[in-house]
C-alpha cells in the first residue's frame, strides 16, 4: 500500500471510529443556532415584560434540575430527550388559544414554526430513547415530569387568567427564561453546525 493511501485509511478510520463512539447519531442533537434564533424571535415578539402586568405575576418555579448534568455517561441522550420534551411543550403551550394582538404576529408565527421544527426533526430518534438503560431511563422520566409540571402550570395560568395579555406575557417570560437557561447550561449538548 502506498503511504498516502494507508494514511488515508487511517484517517477514514479515525473519522468513522470517532463518530461511532458518540452514543447518539449526530442527527439526534438539536441545532443550537435554531434555539438561539427562536429565543430572539420570542423576545422581539413582545419586548420587555410590561410594567402593567407586574402585579399579576405568578411565581412558577423553574425546574433547573431537569436541565442539569447528572454525570451519567448517557447524559447527552438524556439532555436531547429533555430538550425534546421542552420544545414539544413550548409548541403546545403557544398553540393553546389565541395569542394577544399586542404581539407581532409574523414573529410569533416564525417562532412557533421554528420550535415545532426542532421537535419534529427529533422524531426519528425514538429508537435511541427506547434503547436507554433502566436507571438512565428513569432519570429521564423524572426530568420529563419536572418539565411537564412546569408547562402544565403555565397552561393553568393561561386558563385562570382567561388568556389575557398579562397571562401570555407570563408564559412568554417563562419560555424566554427556559431557552436562555438551555443555551447557558446545555450548549455542549447542542449541535453548532
Ligand atoms: C418528543 O416529545 C414528545 C412529547 O412528549 C413525544 O411525543 C415524542 O415521542 C418525543 N420524541 C422522541 C423521539 O422521544
């Protein structure tokens, strides 16, 4: 074998072997740029939290532990799945009733489509989820429950306040916080192509 071609096979192996050692196929990662642009859209849709809504504010405890590293080897798979739960919940909550007329509809629609696409792109990864070890799986289920409870509370606020402007602003603020938290703490689990 010519030295160049053995060098080439070595290189091919290095590339393949490295990509095989990842526990999840690359397609099962969320695109960080998409998360960033979703966040920007959601922020500009309504601007800063209205002073007139401060009195109506409801404390919804943010489930930070759902997004924290647990130090297990499958942690990236778990994060990807927790993010899937999160983006699915965001899509659902923003489809729940009419958004306030004060928001810029085109930006909101763009935001909604982007977040929907994030979770939709993840749908071929279901086999990865099923392949999780028992303890890793239960770790994921605990985190998913925290995320679900958090978004259930947001939906309850919307219902109780009859989908008022301030109720939607509370939901928007919580969702901005969620996306910011993910970008700040889980950037390593995202893909940055
Ligand atoms: C992503 O989350 C949604 C909502 O819980 C779920 O229905 C779907 O199966 C999840 N997708 C994967 C691949 O786990």
